[in-house]
C-alpha cells in the first residue's frame, strides 16, 4: 500500500505531460512549425489576454471544478485558451485551492500570474448557504460559525429592523421576520452586514411571491403570513417532496374540522430546541405555538420554508387524511381515522 500511491501519482502526472506535449505538437500536425507552436503557448502563458488597467469581476460557484473556473475566466476575458490554462495549472499543481466566491482581478495579469494569485486570493464576496427549514435562531448560530456576520446582529435585525415590503404589512409591531427570510445561497460582501443579508433574503422571497402564487393564496383567503405559517409546518414535518402536499392536506382537513393540528414541530419551536422526538410533557408546554393545546394556526411561522413547501401550501393534495406519522427513515404514513392511525402506531412500534 505504501508503494502504490507514488506510482499512481506518476501515471496521473504523465497524462498531464502528454497533454502539454499534444498542445505543442498539434499545431505542427496541422502544418504550423514547432517554433510558432511554442511561441503561441508561451504567449498564452506569459501575456495578458486583454491588457488594461481595468479590473474584472468574476464568480466561482460553489462546487465548481477547476475546468469550470478556467471557463469562467475565459468568459470574463482574462484567459484566451481554457485548455492551456487548465493543463498548465494541473501540471504545476495550482488547480486545488480556489475558494468559491466573487473576485476581482486586473486585466494586466498573465495566465501564470492569475494562477499564482488564485492560490492566495481572498474573494471580495463569499457564499452563505442557509438551509430550508432553519429558524432565525438556528441561522444566527450558523452565521457565527462563518465569522462574517454576527449571529446576534442577525437576530436583532430580524426583530427590530425596518423593512418596507408589501407582504410584511400583516406583521404586528415587534414581530420577527420568521418565515419571510427565504433560505438560499447568497453572495455577501466580506464586509457585509446582517441587514444586507436579510434584505437579500426578503428580496428573494419577493421575487418568488409571484402574481400566480398571490392568486392561489387569495383563492384560499390566506395572507402571506398565513401561507408561510402553514408552509413552515410542512417544511419541518415533510422530509420528502411527495409528502409535502399530503401533509398540507392533513393541515387543511384538521383546520376545516376544527381539530387541533397536533404538530410536533410547533411544540419544538415553542420549546426552543431541535430534537428527534416530542415527549408527553413537551406537549403540555404553555405556548400559543403549541398546537396540541390550541386550535387553528399558530401565531406565525415556525421556520423559514423553501419554495416547495410554499407551493404545497398553495396546492395541497385532496385527501381524507387527518393523521400521519414518520417512520425511522423519515417517510410519512397517513390515516383517515383514529383506528387506522392506531394501527400505524402499532405497526411502527410507536404505541
């Protein structure tokens, strides 16, 4: 095992060397003298593609391969030949340390200089990914780990910040923006603030709160706050796409029948923790968010839902289901009556 790794590395390096040889020989195969082939490659490596004093912004997407980075630089006008840039970087082992984010580079840089710069370059803007179903509190903890925006600033802005959007008009004074802070991946300046990030999230929700979705909400006589309240429960209770419209149907059926929703995720929100199960004592927590004790919708969203949960809210399945439970793999199972639900509880060892 100790001797195998060097041989494997040598073969990989040989492939790159052969590719570089091909770059030099291909022009000759086409009738172009070797001297001009060498001059062309040397020019690609050591002369700027479009020399000027201007700077160019380009974005490296999360998960990009180095070839994709090279293509991005080519489209930005910083690199003429993607192939030469890519293969030379691999040959020199300079293809491994490019961080996702937005950069600015001078047009006066050569390929070699660009490769060297990318090894130590710090992006002007970085990506912050906020998962679907995160609460404001959990997002704040995530931001603290990133070290760019303070979680405490985010929490404060989400409660006391002033934002002028039509869809926020139903929020009472002092109410947090829970539910409206759309989960997505955002490019944020390294010097960015919590207010900037929240504005990006609100803008993202606004872009998705389209005329067609507004019309569906109006058909159900639901305000944006109510839509997001239902969607947040779906987000937390349905792990898989197929379950979202079915969970929505259970919520609507119970609301129409005047039954308490009895959704465990609302209890956990009231408790202020994330845990895998809910106890009998948990279900007695005195909170307006406890849907075991109170009928109707909770006062507001219990998380920030993604677009699939929002669409399930607006277009639920039509079923006769009033109950569901989740198996150990996270798949939901549904029942119409107490008797059917009791059978499910017994079947999955939850009784």
